[in-house]
C-alpha cells in the first residue's frame, strides 16, 4: 500500500475529528458517550475512531481483498509502533497510544480487534456458535474491555460484564442485519443452528420468511438475552455508577432486540432500528437513575447529541 489515494481509509485524524466520526456514524455509541466527563469523552471518542477506522478498512468496497489485507497489516504495524513509544505516521494511533498509557488500558484488546476484522476477510460462514462467539469477542467484547478502563471500575468481574455485553450487542447486530449480510453473501448465524431448525443457507440468502426461520430467530434472540443476563450478573453495585454509559448501550440494544421479537422476527421486511427520540429518552433515563441510585463524578459534562 504505497499510493496516496489509499489514505482515503487510513488517514490522519485529530481529536476533534474523532468526535465527529462518532457523530457521523449515527451510532448508539454517540448517546452513551454524550454524558461522560470531557476527559473521558475525548478518550472514548479516540478509541471509537480507532475501532471505526479499523472496521472501515475491511468494509471498503473500493478495495480488493489483497489491498485490504495490505492496509490492515500496515495498520497493525503502525499501532504496535505507536504503543511501543515510536511515532506512527497516523496521528490517530499516536493519540490512541496516549489514551492507552493514560488510562492504563491493556494492549491486547486493540490487537484482537484487528484479528476480528481479519476474520471478516477470511470467512463468510460460521460452522458453530463457538466460532461465532470468538468473532463476537474479537470485534465487540474487545471494545468493551477498552472502554471500561476509561470508565473506571473496582471489581474484576466487571471485565466479564464487558465481555458478555459485547457478545450480546454483537449478536443483536447480527440478528438485525441478517438481510443486509445475506445480500453481501455473508451468513453469521451458525450453520449448526440452521440445520437444527431445518432452514438452509439458500433459504436465508433468498430471504425466505417461514415458520422455520421464526423458530431459528427465536432461538438466536433467546441466546442473545442470555448474554445480556450474564452481563448484568457480573456488574456489581460498586461499579454500576461508572458503567452508566455501557448500560445506556445495553438498554438501546435490548430495545432493538425486543423490536425484532415484536416484528415476529421478520428482519427481511425492513431494517429495524431504535428511534433517535427513544435513544435520547433511554440515555436520559439511565443517566438520572444511575446518578440517583449509584452516584458518580460528572465534572465537565458534555452534551453533544444533535
């Protein structure tokens, strides 16, 4: 990767631009970050920009698989350079290295995220749930493990909260995006589950909505709910206050899961989402509840939801 146009994905990003990446993505992360103290908000936006840009390398439709591998390899090398104290040619990675050092975030989740993105380049089917769970851990739980170091926590089990919540959120994403992924020839629902409910991969690729699909999706939604429940069990009262941003994400995504269920699992009809108003109401409600019940420091709050 030597040509200058390749920097359309891997490019230099300032702190302000990292916040803009969060806004432009229209992600639920925007709502969960919005009430963090400014120092933590800046840090989490840099982490999110790193995650977003890592994902963008893999999702870039204008690049071949070989070019994507070249870019992700360079990204990994430059990340290692920045973490080691050298100066990367990508300013975002230098900013990220400062965040890692300041908040004492383990390096492993950042590298495992890249591993997860590479999985999307290597495979478009998952034979077992064990394989899918490994993918979910690498692309989602890692983000949670990065984030909790910025939020702050006391109980080591909060790491399990981050891991299980990440898997729950990613499973919810997968169930929402069944149609979009199928249109791109990609199936995340494990092949063993398709066989269990007598629903073929061709049925899924063709968008066949029938009783077998309903039973399959009910099973997958219940599995996702089990991970939400496990996450809740691992979050102690002493850490709940600092985890309000993560809990906002949890409530928004659980609402999305319930919408899938209420539509009788027909994700082929249209892409389901939680409205902006509902996200704002959830954000406000969780913040007030957690401030009242658990308390936390909120100096220099930012409110940049627009």
